[in-house]
């Protein structure tokens, strides 16, 4: 039951759900996520750590960048099920639509210099 609760708690924050929805469309670094959500870098990092600990996201280093992406859910049936459902859930939500529209215009080379 502990793993289930960890996943559910990770998804109990609106910004973490928004991060999941953005990562469905693109692998992103912290500064790209910060730019999209308009929150502080420490806040984004904290939320990513919670999502990572729950098994929802993972990261890989790519030169100077650390790219975050959704896991495939293979380590947890709860993660697999929720990520599968979240692909369809909230697609018509205004905040999600607005974020998804922003994503192609956020350039890490520009926002990470700030």
C-alpha cells in the first residue's frame, strides 16, 4: 500500500500534474518547466524529485542539460495505470491546454541563460 500512497501523493499537487501533462509532449529540463509554470527553480526541482521518488519521472544527462521524461511505468502497476489514464485525462482543461500551447515556444537555449 505504501507505493500506491506515494504515487497518489505525488499527483496531489496541481503543479506536479501539470509537469506530467507537459512531459507527455516533450522531454524538458528544469528551466523549461520553470518558464512554462512561472514558478521558482527550487519549486520545480522539489516537485520533480517527488515525481521521481514516486516512479513517475526519470532523467538523463545530455551534456550540460538534465532532461526529465515520463517513465514507462514498468516498475509499478500504479504508475503504469495512472500514466496511461493521464494521457487522456485533463486534455480539455484550460490550464493544460495553455501549457501545451506554450511548450513549442520555450527554447532552453534562451530560458536557461536567465
